């Protein structure tokens, strides 16, 4: 489903800056 993919993508995008710090 598109919604599930969007949610996973959003989490990954939020995790990237968190790991950068």
C-alpha cells in the first residue's frame, strides 16, 4: 500500500538527521 510505504519513508528520512547528530 502507498500509505505504508510513505510512513516507512518518512521514518527513514527522520532517522537520517538523528544519526548524523
